[in-house]
C-alpha cells in the first residue's frame, strides 16, 4: 500500500513489471549457470547457479553502487536463489515464482 500511495498506480504497475522481468532474468542465469557447471564438474548437489549469479550480480552491484557490502549481500542473495532452484527439484516455474516473491519482499 505504501508503494501504491508514494508512486501512484502507473509507476506501481511498471515497478512490479520490472520486478517480474528481473526475477525472470535471475532465474535464467541460475538455471543455465547450474547446467553449465554441472556438465563441467559432474556435481549436481552444489548450487553453481548461485555462484554464477553471485559473480554477475554481486560484482555489478559492488562496482555500480561503489560499496563492497552491497555486492556481498547481492552475492549471498544469488546463492540463496540458487538454493531455491535445487530445493524445488529444478522446476523453472516454482523457482521463478519463489525468486520473484523473495526479490519483491
């Protein structure tokens, strides 16, 4: 409700469209990073997608925001999102929905 009141209806809708698009991209990086590392290292238990997302997302946030702790938190979030992918047995839709909800919250 607070975002609705501060942004107005139009910005609110576009903001959540952005969240959904970012959740989709995050899920794709996790899935394809996981598949690539699994084929290279033959280990399906480690959340490699989170490692990939942590590098991409964490480093980009650290450099663009200029603060290392933001990059570390982003890398940790990427590892968390990748763990979700493994916990839901590599189901794209469940991963996308949970990741997007975690990202929004």
